[in-house]
C-alpha cells in the first residue's frame, strides 16, 4: 500500500488559518501520520489548544475546524482550552498518548517529565 506522508505545507497553512481565528497555543499531530505508518486515505489526527475555545460547545469547535480544513483526506480534531488540555494530558487519555507519541506542529512542546 502507498504512503502519503504529511503534507507539511498544507498542514501549516491550515494551522495558520486556525490561529488567525482561534489563537493556538499548541497543536500536536498524532496517530498514524505522526508515526509514519499512515495509508493514502488515513486522516490527520490533531490536538488543538486555544483559549478561544472557552465557552464553545465541543461540536462547534469541531465544525469550525472542519470548515477550515482543505486537505483531500479527513481530519479528526480534538479541540481544548489550555485548562482542558492540561487536565486531559494528566489523565490516561488519547490526549496523554498524543503528548507522549505525537509531534508538536505548532507552539512549543512541553518539557519532558
């Protein structure tokens, strides 16, 4: 099967669009695209952290990301405020796994613990 990799240019352009609307503190690419074992139709898994998500319903956050997404494959976004992200990263969760195994594509990675 063919691998597509990460379209870094288009991913960065997406993150810039997100940042313009929802100032990003951090974005983490995780899952198969971060590991390098993606397939051609694998989606992009992203954790996005912005204080601008505060007060927004979860579905509105996801819908806003889908509206900004323009790559030819799907997007699975997990959108958190900094406080929500810190709580989820400290739990046994997808976010904690993304922090451990993912790749920061926007912002500064957290220091190793």
